C-alpha cells in the first residue's frame, strides 16, 4: 500500500466503521427488542425512513459517479490525483458518508430498529476520527491552498458556507 494515501489499514472503510455497529444493533434488537412509538406516527416513520433511504442511496450513487467521471478511486489505499468539487461534492465534502448515514437512519426508522439509530452516533464519531480526519489531513498536505479554499466553500457534512464578499 502506498504511503501517499489517507487510509493505511484495510479496516478504515465505511463498511467497517458503520457496518460492525449496524450488525451489533441488529443483534441487540433480536436479544432486547425495543420499538419506536408506532401507534400514532408509524406511517410517518416508515415514509420518512423510506425517503431517507432514497436520499442516502442517491448521495452515494451521485458521489461514485462523480469520482468515476474524474477517474478518482473510492477504495482505501489508492492515491488521490485531484480534489473533486463538482456535483454532489459542491454541497458535501463527504457525500459517501452522508449518504450512508442517511440510509442507516432511514433503515432504522422504516424498519423500526431503534438500536440502529442508537449506535449511529458512536459510528459518526468513529467516522470522524478514523475516516474523515485522516482524509482531511491527507488532502490538506497534498493539495494545500486548493483544498483549503474548498473547505472554506463547502461544509464537511452538508451545505455551502456563506461567502464573505
């Protein structure tokens, strides 16, 4: 594996950082079932969850398409040749992670799996330290001012920053 990469270990991927807690949550749901209040708002949870799943998958697909259009890898251990700032990357510096989180929240709501929702916060914290922080350090070191300007325009998770012109 090249030293010119953000992630140097095989486990530094979304599938591990979020997948292990997701599987643990499914196991916990089977051992100690809990439920969201469904009597009055069950349909809203199901519809809202379904919408979040669709939004999340859309973010992931659009981000992967944008990476492919620029010939950029999404696998850990591969060198980044340029900063992608177009398309979905113009509203999120981490649309793959954002899409994954939206999908998991949607699954939690649509399928009445509160444990998934509960274990999502530690996963997001782990994502920051295991995935995002090394990526940001790598990109800042590799691309300098170009990356700094990008971070001044686009939020880490979602949204464009206000211009100070």
